[in-house]
C-alpha cells in the first residue's frame, strides 16, 4: 500500500471527506478510488455489466474493514459509490445505468443535498417538496449547505 501513498512529507491525507481542502488532496483521492475500483476492491456489489463483481454486499464490507485496519486513504466518493450509483442501477433509465461507470472512476463526484435551515440533516423532518407540473417538477423549500458541493461534477 505504501507505493500508493504520497511521499511528500508536507502532504496530509485527510481523515474524512470534510477535511479535503486542496486540489492536490482531491486529485490524489480520485486516483486512489480509481486504483481500488480497477483492482476490484470497490463496487464489488455492483452488477458485473456495470463494472462490479455482482458480489454480496458483505464482501465490500470486509474489504472496507481491511482498508480501515491498514489506515488506507479514505474513499472520497462514497455517496456516488454506495448511494447514488446503486440507486440508479436499480431504478434508473438505461442511459443513467450506462453512465454509472463514470461514478466509479475519477470522472464524476456526487454530493448530498438534504439539509434545511430548520431541520439540519434530519431527513424525517425535511419540508422541501417536489410537485409535478406537467413534464417537470417544481421544487419548493430551501437549503443551507451541501456536503461535498464544491467538489461535485456534472
């Protein structure tokens, strides 16, 4: 694992995604994620036709525990890999499913956008609503911040 960790003594690996503060850190974590995915250590529970192994999620859990035990760098895009990607694979259109491979690579970073001024991230109390208006949805509500918003890609 040491060959994958920066040798520059001034480079600090963030312990959580909240600590990612430089482009150098973000670039490193994107490369790290890509290496793990390419080696088969991420997205193990994703279907094989979308780059995963079609494995039981417990295998991913074991790998995650082993990475943590060895103080491996964090996985920055857990929202994309563990929430958005699997949701799109389960319920998305064929086009959305075809684009999930970008989630596994360095090409796409997802963010979480739930918090509201009066409720924080208490999803049970969220008051923002999307109401269908013809072919579109009108979203009513407000937000105060978006986790990882400055690093997301479109």
